[in-house]
C-alpha cells in the first residue's frame, strides 16, 4: 500500500454527503430547486392541538424548534463553499472561511487566487495551503450551481505517511536481519553491510573495521543511477584514518561533523562528489568490548534528521551484531585450525632405506582429526622410531588425547629407544596424566624401531600394547601376521608388553593399521565387519606396490566396504625396505578383488 492509496481511502467517518438531484425533496413550483437560501434561524410554529379527551389540568410545554441549517453546517468537519452558475460565491461556512480565508462571499471564486478551486480535474491527494494539506470535492447542484467541500487532511496524511514509513522501516530492517544472518566471514559480512546501506540510507556508504595489526580494512558501496550498488575495498594504516573515523573506533560517536565530508573526500571515499553538495554522518557498529567498526553514510538529497539517524543506528546495531559474530567465528576458526594442524598426524621423517606410506580418515571428516595416530622420529644411529595407535573415544577429546601421546613419544624417544621400555615409560606418563585430570582413557599401540642393514634389508623390533598384529608382505606374495601381543596402555601401572623382531628383505613391507579397518561395517547387508581375512586378501599379491600406494589401497577398499556409512577412525602406516638405492622401480600389476565389494562384482575386461 502506497501513501497515495492511504490518502485516497475513505474511512466513512460520518461526513455529510450532499443528496443527488433525484433524491432531493419536492418543492413548490415557485421555490428554486436545490438547497434553500441561508436565512436566520427560525423556530417552528406551535402545533395546533385538539381538545383532549380527558379533562386534565393544562400544562405548559416548552416551544419546540428545529436547528437552523446554518448552525448545522457550522459543525461540519468539511467546509462548504456554494457558488452560483456564474461562479460567484454565495455562502462560505465557518470551517471553509478558516481554511480558505481568500474566498469571500459575493465575489467570484476565481478572485480568491487559488487555481485549484476552479480546475476541472481536482487532485485527490489535495494541495498545500498555508502550511496545511487541503482536499477539495466539487459537487454539482441544480440550477448549474456547485458546492465545494473543503477538508483539512494534514493530520490524516501525516498519520498515513508515518504508518507507511514505519512499515517501510520495519521491512528494511527485516531484510537486513535476514541478509546479515548468513555471512560468517568478516569480509563477506562487511560487503553485505555496505551493499544493504545503498540506496536506502545513503548514496555512498563506507564501513571501516577496527584496525588489526596496525592496519584497517574498509569497504565502500556506491550506486550510479538505478544500477545495483558497486562494492570495493581497501586497506589503510591505522594512523592514516580520518580523525572522525579514529574517534568513532575509539567508542565515541563524533558530534562535530563540520569537517567529516572533507575528511572523507581527502580519504578518497566519495568519488565524484564535492564537499559542498554532500551531507554525511558516522555511526558506531557495536561490538563485544569495543566497536566492531564504524559506518560512514553520505548523500546529496537532504540532511540526516533525527528519524534518519534513528534508522541508521538501528541498522548499525544489526550490522554490528553480524560483524561481531563473523569476527568471533573467524577467531575461533583460526584457533581451531591451529589446534587441528597440531593434532593432525605428521608424516614420518625420511629414513635411509625406508619408504613410508600413510593413510588417515577420521570418523568426523569435518574435524580432520580423530583418535588414531601414527608417526616416526629419526634416531641418532640412522634408524627411526615408528608407531601407530588408537585411543578410546572419537572426535575432539580423542584427538587431544592423541596429541598428548604424540608429545610424550616425541620427548621420551630421546631418553629411551628400546621399544618395550619406551612403551612402559609412555604408560607411566599416560597414567599420571589421566589420573590428574580424572579421565578414564586408554590406548592401544604398536611401537617399534627400524634400522637398515648393509644388504639393504631392515630390522624391525616392535612392542605391542594391546593393538592389532602387524602384517608383513613377503616377496613371495605371502602375507604373515606378526605374533605381537600386549596389554592396553594407560590402564595398569606395570602392563605386560609383548616384543618381537622382524627382518624385512629389500622389497618387503610391514603394514600397521587401526581397528577402523577390520571393524568397518558394510557389505551387502551393511552390518558385516570387514575383518582380518578380507584385509589379508586385499593385500595379497600387493607385495610389489610402493608403500604409499599400498596404504591408499587399504583405505580405498575399506571405504568401498563401508559404502559411505558411518565408521571409526581409519589409520594405516606402511614401511617398505627399499635398499641402498632408495626408491624402487615403477611397475604395473593387477591386484585381487575383495569378496563382497563392488570391486569384485565389477567384471574386468
């Protein structure tokens, strides 16, 4: 509904409408048709009464008199102006006389000097006169006479305009709340703020975020003609910001705006505009402890009055909340990224004669971290300490626990390199940590040392802490399960730790994996575990594969078995003896299909 619709609405407020000629009462032939001429008030004559049937004492009754027509007209809400066929004013009611003092009885209506009174087509929205808004209705009377109804609609139009303005304001702020509820990045949120500002609040809008590391980012939106707003941005040193902006960022809204436009022009924020033709204001964007930024609005049309500033501040409050949320999300994301980077498994250190292969898939892919861990650290004698394990639980808490384990191993391997004793030292450290924090966490682990031989082979000494037994892929194609046993880590003070030594010839591989591989549930029915047998079958005839390709294959066949279902953390660590030459030659060969997987069901050419 527009303002014109509101102004043209007739609420039926009891105005007296002039009856049409067909509904006019019958008159004598000598009397003129239409309204009778105005005359002084007359009392109606005393009615003639017949003698009463009953003899009662005579009582005096007050004389009855009807109200005079002029008295009734005087209390109309609309003023009346009656003109004869020649346009001479015959009567002006008191209301009309007050609204149109230029109209005088006995003179032509045109002599009043108000053109709208004599126009054929009258604007239904009215016209301005002496600071008021008047509306005219012309009604033809009999005998070519006419009657003009004059109404003061200033208050009703003001109320309608105020209602429409409030509706437009509420609709604008609703759109602002919807648009600013999505961006969770400060840059996108800032661009959305200035884009929403133009053209409703300003022709040019500049948003300056609070400085960071001595530099302040700014965004500007401008609009040419009826095109969509154009947004650009830049960076300024905090010391080069205009004084009004600096004052606003400190938490004080600038009151002296005399030099604000000049400062904005000097900063290059008002392209194509001069200081004389622009009015501008600066409002704060509320933040948590300090303003998240300031918003500069500028336009050429008119000055910012109190109503405009109220709307700008309401907009700034919503913009400040959106920016504060985006900045908080960014800060938390940066912290999370830093912590995740420190908790993500690190690729094993390069070791002479060893080729490493790894694969890692956390249960919650969005976190990028989980409860499985692996790694390797070089030893002073040229060998390395390697490990792969799994902690209880999933998600962030499990990832934090794995971080503690990795840090302990990084420190303890410098003190003790023997696998069995190193696992017991790690067990003592974990018990102390979990008991101090009241946690009941534990871990399974395979930890070993690898040392190269002169013939290019590798000697592996491994200690087990309740983890799945490693697999060894021999050059003959045979897959051996290493008989490694042991107790969980972090449960009892002196756990039983198994230890075994394995020799790898050049080209042979030792494979470590977590229970996320063997306990993966899938298959045709979706509830069958992948199991140890399928894992052995998957790596059979893969003895010639490089360690990275072997680890990737195990991850792939496991995920195929899952068929996008839920799973535990998956971790794989493979170490292959490459000999003194280092990298083995490339090769191509076929690998067996896994029973029950899509790979088995797909016919090979």
